[in-house]
């Protein structure tokens, strides 16, 4: 691998590496399926607001249920957010091991004196529980989770990345985000950071390339490998 490789070049220029949580570090809902959590939240929402509950029942994405709840009513949104956070904590406890290559990537990033932050639309609480459960917390400098009661500030909004950069006292343009969704790429570019797409499903390579991710990889081991040559 040489410095003409986009992954190596992107990491070489980054003083801080942001990791999305669900995907690059952990399959959050591997043990407790996302669809099951979404249904649980939709039922809870329906008991308070039938119309919002009916709309929520059409998605298997717990984050989308949260958005629907907040759109319906702020107080309802807070209740669903609390229930989602509790579900996420239950989920990471049975999610299994970290994504292959994730631990190595975190360790090598820190060994190169770069900062590491987890920047996620999941709750900071569930991220913290998972990192501690697997002995990874010493590799992570900061955690910026879902903005409480403000779902509009979740990625693709650049707010979480800007917040993480401010906490680390660094210009966000000196950071790169590793993420497995289009919203990660969009958030990074909106913030002025670089973006590495983690294509953990075959179709994502083309998706990230079209979105102009600065680099794309289908293997988290490649992050550590690239840093050894960056």
C-alpha cells in the first residue's frame, strides 16, 4: 500500500479519527433485532398517539420511530428516546464481539498519537457500555452520542462531528469519519471533514463512491494496515 492509496492518504492527513458506532465498531442489533426494538417503540408510541404509532409501525428502524415521536410531540419524543436508550443498552449487551478489525483499528489510531472519538446516532450510554464490556474504552478519547431531545441534530447534520472536534480542541477539517451509512458521508462533508465509507454490504461501495467519500473500504482491518504506512 502506498501514499497514492486513498485510504492511506485520508488517514495520513487526519489528526483525529471519528468512528461511527453501529457498523464500524459494533453490530448493535445483532442479538436484539432492530425491527423488534422498532415494534416495541411503536407500540409504546401508539398507546399515547395512535396516528403517530400507526406511522411508526411502518418502519423497522428504531431511530426513525424516534424521529416520528418527536415530530408528533416533544414530551412523547422524550419518552420514546428514553425507551430507545434502554433498548440500545440491552442490545449491546447481547450484540456479540466488536466488528472484526475494530479493536485493532482503535488501538493503532491511538498508538499514532491521533485522537479517537465515537460519533453516533446511538446513545452515548450504549456506546460506553459496549466499550467497557469489551475493554475498548482506553482507546477512545471522547464519545458524542445522539443529541438528547434534538433528533434533528443527528447525522447527517454535522453537529455531532463539530461537537466532537470542539471537545478535542481541534479544527474539524483535520478530522476524518469512518462510517457505514450515507448519512455519515454527508455529515462529514457538511462539517468539512473527510469521510471513509465502511462498505459492510456489497452495494455500499458504489453508494459511497457516488457520494464522493474520500476513501472506501470493506474491511476494518484495512484501517490499521493503512495507518502503519500513513
